[in-house]
C-alpha cells in the first residue's frame, strides 16, 4: 500500500470521524496481514470471541480519539 489513501484526518462531522477511525483500523490490519486469504481464514477465529471483538472496539476508539483531537473535537 504505497498510494496515498489518507490525505487528512480532518472530517466534517463526528460520524465521519468515527467512520475514518474504522477505516484506520481496517487498514492497520491490512498492513499487518497483507494476505486477503489469511485475513479471511482468521475471521472465524475472532467472530465469536468477545475478548477479540472488544479489543477491536478499543483500537477503533483510540483511532477515533486521535481523529477527534485532529478536528479540535468538532468545536
């Protein structure tokens, strides 16, 4: 992934900021495990694992906090 996919952390609304946080999380996973096939095969490992699902939510929350700060908390 060498193309520019993140030109800015600025968003118009908190909802758009949350959607960006989700995208940041997904792209992070792709960077960590670039194989679509491997990511697909691992999905069943965490689909029903509440600990891993909560960890995923935590990563999104951290990214959302970063995006919110970059947007001056939409003040």
